[in-house]
C-alpha cells in the first residue's frame, strides 16, 4: 500500500459543482470554493462525489472539474476524485482521466444497475487497482444509490491484498461503521482508512475509531467541521458533542424542500447550494437537470437556518 494512504484523514469535503446558466461548469466559482475550503483548514478535497453531481456530468465535464480543483489546490491538500459509473470498463476510463490529471486518490462504488455478487464486486475493485496500481482507491459504500452494502469481510480481504486504501462509508448505519473499524483493527490493516459520510454523527464515528469525515455540509460550514475534527482528535468529547449538535441544527436545511414534489437529491443539493448562494459564495443555486429547484419560500427558510447558525467564513 502506498504512503499516499496516510494523506486522506480528517475533513475531506465533497465539493459541490457550480453551474453557469447554460449548465456548463462554473470553473471560477469552483476555484473560489476550493480555495475557501483550503483556507478553512480542510485536510483534502473530494471532487465528483454525489454532492458534486457526478452522475449528471459528462466525461468532459468530469475532467474539467478535476483539472480545475487540482490546479487550484497546487498540492496544498490531496485531491481525490470519484470515478463512479455502472460497470468496470466505464470506471477504468474515468480512472485513466483522473490519474492523468494528477489526483492523489480515487473513489469508486461497486458496479450498479446490474445485479452483482460479492465475488464480482471484489474482482471489480481488483481490476480498478490494476488500472492504477500507484493511486490509492477508496471504496464508496452508498447503498441508497448502488442498492447493495459493501461486505465487510470482502473489504478487509481487499485491504490485506493492497487493493483498497480505505472506505468512504455513506451507509447511514453507525453499527456498520463500528463493525468495519473493529474488523480493520482485528485484521491489523492499520493503514486502511475509514471515513464517515454522515454529517450528523461525526463524534460517534471518531469515538469508534474513524479516521475522518466527508461531509456534504462541509461545503457550507467547513470551519465548524475542522474545529470538530480537532476537538475529537484532542479527546475533547463533551465540547465536540456541543459543536456536533450545532452542526445538526444547520443540517436541518436538507429537509426544507418539499418531498412531495422533489427527490432527496434535489432537497439536499438544493439546500447546500441555496446556503452557499445566500452566503455569497455561489452566484446561483442551479442544479443539473432534472433536479427540481427550491421555491422562494423554501429558500427563505434555508436562509433563516443559515443565519441562525452564524457560519464563520474562513
């Protein structure tokens, strides 16, 4: 396993992808947001995740996002890229693009759309590793989108083989996260990184032994997440719990969108982008099609929650 696996710890926000009115990537705003997160003290940047609307971007747009953020980061923090697609050959194409553009890590799900078995999922990750043996690959556990939960025994086996450098766990199951960390520790694969994707239970995950967090809400309030990480690393759990509670209050923005007329992606992404627009970071809250936009009343409620949170700019 490469030494690069040591880099991906702490707060690694999944960057939102801002759009121009014609749905092209707004690279100027993307640069500003990357710089804003770096100034806040984040430990890495994750482009082309679910929060980055990766599933809606063309191959050329994905390359544009990676190139923009890698250039802006200038090596100050590692940049990892989602190479998410339905099947192994498609993912390998994205890997070739990302590696050529200089990323320090790759994030991949299991294959989806087709029904798979753990044996096939393991072979998928082995083939991805063969395509980029020098670049750490992090498995993305996101059953809400892939419709399968990554098997812990399979993950640990792949870690022992040197195929996987870690897991980004967005399963929403704290018991699974703890079991994964326990299995890692028992197997002695100490360099196998476990990052929680749950914005609201970071303190729980760190107490169990997680190495970091990939918070979509970190796009809005990166300063609080960096402070939370520092408190948890220092063992200041009571103070961290208070800050986590405040973060949870801000996270209620994701439930403002009316679920009778929009899906969870529109609710969550829409709230993050509306918050950043309100803070003057994004020029608009535009999401890729066919997302449904938040209405004026919903945006006003989000503005109210953001104002109450007193988000500190880096």
